[in-house]
């Protein structure tokens, strides 16, 4: 495990631990975040921990071109009970992702420093949000880092059933329309798997990221 200094540097991703931790420390500057994401690395840590930088051996992804929306979810979208926007209210989306209560999870990894840094990324056009509205109220959404050919999903939230799922589908539709090669979901969880994400090796992910 590598301990970062002020130097803008990351070790090769192959040096990550078995759990996927590559480095500790450093900062959340725009320059370091962009260097990280462009090299298959992302920060993920509890608010009372030092910054941990990850590059797991298996990566959870979606190929936008091959993605198939389930019939039940398509029926929900076709009912037009939600309105979806892009980049209308990034700050509200990331704050909701921070504050939403999640099953089997104590607290959040989205610190105020994370919000500040990713909001700066958004202002530079390097992060996007997808908002889901119902009766003019923000009821769901997601945000992530936009590398131009790969979109790195960070977090999503839902205040009513299916809102985050609709945001997820609209994101993939956007990526497909704009010829993105991959949606990076980072690490496995059951919810993402049910939405159609799957794992590939880190080597396969890096080949796509660097292509």
C-alpha cells in the first residue's frame, strides 16, 4: 500500500492490495481526482478515515450498447410519472446522496470535502448529475465523473420507489446516444447486479479506459 505525499502521483494499479486498496492519503484536489479517475482509481473512505484510493481486481460495469431495460422498468418509464433532467441541480443530488438512509449502512462516505471537490468537478464539466422529479419535487438521482468515453458512477438516491432506477436507465440511454464505451459502477453490490451491471477484470477495464 502506497502512502501519498503532496506529489501528484499514484502507483500502478497492479500494486493494489487484495481488497483493492492502492494508496492512502493525499488530497481531494481537482488535479488528483482527475489523475485518479483517468487511471482507473477512485476514492472511497469513511468520514473518520484517511483518504483511501481503490482499484479493485474486479470492476462492476455496464456496456451501454448491450444494455437491455427490463419490461417492468420500461413500463414504469412509459407511464411518465417522472421527469428526468441532466445537470439541473447537481448540488442537491450529491447532498441527497449524502443524507439518504441506506439499509445495512451506518453513516456515509460522502463527506463535506467530497461534496466540495465533486461540485468543483461539476463546475468544470467533469461531473454530471441526473435528476428525477415527481410533481416538481426532486425524488431521485445520481451523479458521477465524466471522462468523455467512460462515465464513473459515484452514488444514487431514491425517495420514492423506482426513482433511482429511472435515473440509472436514463443515464445509460444518454451514454449510448453519445457513444460512451462503458459505465463504471466500481464495486459489486446486489442492487447494481439486479439493474444489469456485471464484473470484468481490472485489466479488461483498463484496456477500455485507456483505449
